C-alpha cells in the first residue's frame, strides 16, 4: 500500500520548480523549497506569490487559502533543510552534470527511504539514479508547464525503481489532482518524444522556406485545432530548451528526425531564445512578453490577394460530402454556383443535403431564413460539364484518384473559358499532374478545404511550379470572400498540415508497437500534457486507418525519409480491415458505440 507523504522538498525555483512547490502546497503537503542563492530564492518566492495572487484575483482561490498555501512552503538556500523530506523533486536546469551533482548531495543528506524524483523532460533517469547510492529510490516525475494548471504528470520508472516507490509517486500524483501516465526511461518519454519530432519538422519546413511562420502556425491551429502553432510554441518553450531536448533525444535514438534543425542552434547561439529574450521565430514587445509585434518578416495584410482575377461565377464538380460542403460555403459567400454531378439522382441528393444543412443552421440561429433562401437561390445543379463553360472559377472535389482527376482536368481544360481558374481540392495528390492534364497549367491551383468545409476555417492554397501569380492571388481573394483563412504553400506531398500531422501520428503508432505505452496513455499524454483536442489514436480511428496509411505512403514515397515509413502495425490493421470508426474497429473497438 502506498505511503501518504507529508514532508516534501523542491530544489530549483524557476518557473517550473516554483509551480511544483505551489502544487504540492495546494495539496496540503509541507514543502521545503530550496534555491542556490538569496536572489534566486526571492525570485522563486515571487513566482509562487504572483501565481497564487492571480488565482485569488480570478476567484479561483480565497485569500485565506492563498495564505495557507504560502504558509506551507518554507524557503531556504540550504540543502541540509531537506534532511527530513520523504520525497524531493529536483527542477534545476536541464544539464546532466548539474542534476547528478545535486542527486549525489541529496543522497548524503536525505534518509535512506527518501524518494529522489527528477522533473527532467529528456535526460536519462537511469543515469541520474546511479549518481546516488539508492538507484532503486530514484524516479522521474515530469510535470508540465505551468504546473498549477497542466494536469499531466509522466511518472518515469527505471529498470531498478522499486514497485513501492512507483506506487507512492502514483498515489501522490492522484492526490495532487493530476493525470499520471507511468512509463519507462526513454528520451522524451511520451509527450516530448511525439511533440518535439513534430516541432523539429515544422522548423525544417520554415527553414526550407516552404511556408511562412504565420502560415505554418495558422495551418496547425485551424487545420488540427491545436492550441498553438509549432513555431509560436517553440518560442514559448525556449529555443535553447528545445535544442537541448532534441539533442538529447537524437543522441539516444539516433533518429534523424530528432536531429535539431540547424537554424535552432543558430538562433540559440545568436540569443534568439523566444519569448524570454523578446525574439525567436517571432518578435515580441519585450522580454517575457506574449505580445507579438510586426517585424521585417511580417506579411502585409491582404498582400496575397493582390492582382487577383475577377470571380463572380463558380463551378463545383462532385457530389460527395466535401463537394456539398464547398457548394454551401461558396453560395453563402455570395457567388453564383453551378455544380456538376454524374446523375440526376446525385444532383437531387446534393440539393437535399444542402437544404438540410442550411435548415439546421436556421434552427440553431446561425442563419436567418432570408439568408438560407438566398444561398439556395444561387445554386443550380447539372449533369453536364459543358454547363461550367462560363465559370470564372471551377473547383473539383471528386474521388481522390489521380487518373480520375487527370481525366476531369483534361476535359475542363477544353471546356472552361480562357482565363478561368481551375482548382483541385486534393489533399495528397500532386497538383502539377492535374495542371499538366489541363494543358493550361498556369490556370491551375490547389484549394485544399478541410472537412467539414462549412465549419473548418482553413484552406491551403497550393501553387505548382507553373501556377500563374494572379491565379494564386485569385484563390486567396476567393477564400477571403468565403470567410476562410488561406495559407500558401507549394506542390509537395502533404502540403503543410498533413506533412506535419501524419509523421507525428506514425510516431505514435511506432511507440505503441514498441510496447512503450498503451494507446490510452499516449492519447492522455497528448491531450492533457499538450492540450491537443484528440489523442493520436482517437484521431487515426476518426480519419480512417486506410486514409492515414495512404497519406503516409505518399509522404514516404516523396521524401524518402526512413522515419516516414508507415509503421508495420498500421499496415497490418488496414490489411485486416480494421479501418477505424467506419468499420467498427481500428486501434479501439467502436462496435458498441
């Protein structure tokens, strides 16, 4: 049975350490908080006071509760004051020599049964443990920043950590109101191992000038529902901290995807550390400020739409969910729309689905009846592609098959009037193949809407090597008229969102395949620790394992990056017909839902 700890210590009172001390004191434990000097101690005390004062001002703490929390923390500059602690959490800077030296000192000061816990996010807990004479009493207790707010704690056991120590720390995590995932000692643990591979990939995308920092960040926020874009998150974490974590992960894994992107080290050397220095990928109003201010790299507002061709008549080809959503968006945006489907029955089905969707919005108060009637009045269906001959813009949303799309663009190239823009909604196929088939490649652009199109704000505007500048500008102008946020990229597998999302999902599958953690723990780590709206396995089951595998194969084929090779487990599940929610079983069983 787990011990109920009462006397604990924290060493290191930076933002993280001070937050851990506050969390422990909030739970009723007596805390001895130690720093290296009086100045550092004063700053640490200030962190705790500022945090608890803010909680009082927001009505989340009573003044008496704040006073009781502060009363449970004894601030000290002497490690000797930890002589009676039952558990000590170290939160000193992420340097192995610093942490091993501290653990060696604590080993001599603390009683033999004291648990020594490290808050390291990437260093080897095993290596830290052997700096002591009690490796079986050493464990990782990785909190997330800010510790009083973030609910996740990764409990990291080594091969020699005693089961009773794991039980004690798990019980403490529960007492603190945290969600704990218990895992083995591997670089990055769960959350950072998945998060930093993705962040590093995003930095490489920016470094290669594939897309702007603003577009990369907007794409991942709006396309995936993430709380922050990857480059803004790098600035928040700190460029130096990110470098150390990636470098440690690479040294352990030798995975090229963890090798820090060269620009990260360059920025660190130049002192561009992110928010804490006032400049990183973005420029901030001052040190430690969250306010982004314009700089030389800030794009001018509306600049991407300059020189657009005039568009008033729009054609849509297709009758599926995506096509119907695009028809609705375009009609609500004020454009006259003609859509083409393969049969009169499909034409009628689109009109029925469109009317049902608009009626639902009226019922929910998001649209008035006049707006619904006007949108429906702008839409006309046809079974003949020839009826799109007068359109200024034609958007195809047919099946994701290259031969089908090529045949369609060959026909549109002949039918559409001179100067008409031809757009494909493909999410994974080369836009240039459609452009070539049209025999008017300068007029062709990718317009990748996200599903459901009426809800999702993001559109990726994909220019090929042949796309005319005014065609890309036209795509941006139309997106603005539709109330969408357009981001620019070039014609490369995955564009922005899928190129960053699916390697991360693949890494999660490899982690599960290696039996490092369960699907439930991995999902919990990413949702609770990183604020993701869905865990990777939840998302894979929703997207469809077959769709995910197809995208991962496209990425692997294009980039020839070994780390992008689809995980064998994913391939086996698809072969077995376990495709996710649509078949009732994927990584989880959905048959009873």
